C-alpha cells in the first residue's frame, strides 16, 4: 500500500519543490457549482489529520481548512456554476474549475497531482492519481479546502430557498432533496441537465 506521502517524497527527491495537490467537490451534486481547490504545501507542514475530506466530520474539515489556509504556501480556488454545467457538461466544467484553481495559486507549481485523472492543457507536468485524496496528503488537503468552501456556499442558500434543505445535503441527491424537487420543482441553482431534476418550470423559475 502506498504511503500518504509517497508521491510527494519521490517528487521532491527528483527536484520538484512546489507540488500542487488538486481536487474537486460537487461533481455528482444536483445543485450548485462544481468547486476545485489547488494547494501547495511546504515539506515541513503539519500533516496531522489531513485525510480525504469524505472521511472527516464537518467540524474536522473546518478546523483543518482554517489551519491549511494559514500554513499553505498557496491556495487557489475555481468554481463553475450550475448554469455553465448545464451549458457544457460536468466533465468540461470540472476541468475548467481545476484549471481556474491552479491559475489562482499565488505560487507557480512545479508539478500538479490531481485526484483521479490526468488534467490536460497545463503548462507544467501533471500526474493523475486514482483515489488520490486517500493516497496523497496534498490532494487530500485540496479536497478539504474545496469541500469547506462549497459547503459554506450551499449552506448560505438555505435561507433563500428553505424548501430544499441545502444546509443538510449540500445539493446532493438525498431522498429528502429529491422529494423537495418533486414537490416544488427546481430553483435557479439546480442543474437542469441532470436526469430528473427539471420538470418544465419550478416555483422559482430559471433565469
């Protein structure tokens, strides 16, 4: 089994110092943007608790995200709205969010580690790592920052669109969310290109 720092150690031994971990959240959600984060960490960073965001509690993620924002050499975020997801597709939107996140880094990475797949059209080398958020602490850190950022945005929608419970499911297709869509139709933040989301017009319309 690979160690949590296996990729970073090998790359640093081969002369790469600014290693960016990149991950996205919200790809499978029915509402809201897809959000990507890119993060560059120093070799000496405290890696205690840094894991795939999906295995952490909300409180743990928020604590780690605060620490990472304080200690990272650089963090970049990218966000592609549900409107653009519907206009193109979720794969292209995910690529674009990741490109945005890398471009928004305040430091230029020597190499990029991406969860799951190789990212095309980058000006620096890229390695796609299957299950990267559980095999690379840089990718795991990116997953934490991206999820905290997106969750905060979806939670903020709950007061504007209380019928859907965005603060509970963060836009994913839970039974409660699907029931709310069936009862009320979609709101402007729903992805109408996703199967079963959009009957003709929701109570809030789509503009």
